[in-house]
């Protein structure tokens, strides 16, 4: 099967201005992002203008749950705590993987981006919490387990920006 190459463009390369993720479903994620912006810009679950950290975090988790469900995930558990720590969301992916999702909500990048908050000790603790979750619950049928990060950039007023990083190492 031959692939069609546009003039002035090498096969398999993106134009210089395109900044798309390497894996597909780009348009689907954009649609979900736009729906989230519309839904949460109305103020349905928005915290106060100067939100307390806990209130902003809970609003961010609600947005993350909505985003994951719109992406086809089935939420299994939320805010499960044990003596080791907490898992924000446990969800079954459309590919039948069990995803343990950490949600980070930021109103500014003064203390770094949400991704920078996930350090090696944090990942290690999350893995121990996963083990504790499995010993306390009967897991639904699944084909694998992974750690994900959903980051929400939101100042509490305008439209939130939600991104999803799958399979943290």
C-alpha cells in the first residue's frame, strides 16, 4: 500500500507548525477539552475567586472524573485512603487496563507545573498505595495496571486546561 506524499513534505513527517501528540485521537481529545471548558466555565462547580487549596483540589478532581468518563473510562473508586497514602481515582480504561490516577490542580505555576509535582518518592508511594488498594478490594477484570496523571490548570474562574499523561514510569 503506497502512502501519498504532499509536495515539499517528507513521508511520515509533520509540517513544522503542527504540534500534535504522537499517538492518535487528537481530535477526540480536543472535543473533550472544549466540552470541559464550556461546562466548567459556567461556574457549576467552580470554587471561590481566591480558592482554598482543598476546595480547588476537589473541583479539579471533579473535572478530572468528568474528563475521564467523557474519554470512555469507568470510575471504580475515588479518594481511597490508607495509612500509606491516598489514590485520587481508580478507573478502568477502554482498553481494560486499571489506571490509578493522580490528579494535580494548579491555579498558577508559581510552585511548578503539575507534572513537576510527581517526583520519584511520590511515584514510589503511589505504587505502595496501589498494592494496599489491591489487598483491600476485589479488582474488576483487567488486563494490566498503570499510573496516570491528570493535570488541571485553572485559576478558579475562566476555562480550565486539562491534560492526561498515561503510564507514568
